[in-house]
């Protein structure tokens, strides 16, 4: 299974959160991803734009076909950008 995600926080901070979720066996797609044997980081983006990161995330989700049931991304890919656009 594959999970694609983006964050405005530093990679170090976000990985700490993922590690805590994994250690505490949280029922979250990210914890499932990190508990699997086949996980890694696809791309690091050094851009402060939330919209740009969400577009990149959407592209990876579409390219890798990671929406449920094929992967662990539970939100519809198009919703990721639409939610930001409405703000």
C-alpha cells in the first residue's frame, strides 16, 4: 500500500508525529504506512505555498493511484485542492 501526504511543518517535526502515531498504534493511514515494510519519502519540496504542495501531492496521488482501495489515501484527491481553494 502507498500513502502520499504533504505538510507545511518541517520534515523532522512531521516524522516525529508519524513515529508517535506508529509507536502508539494509532488507527491512521500514516501509522499503517509506517508500520508496513515498504515505505519511503518521494519528494521534499522547499516552497512555503500550501497550494503548491497540495498540487504536488495531488499529482503523486494520481500518478501512484494511492486512493482507497488501491492505497491508503482516504480523501478524494480532487478534494485536497478544492478544500484549499474554498478558503
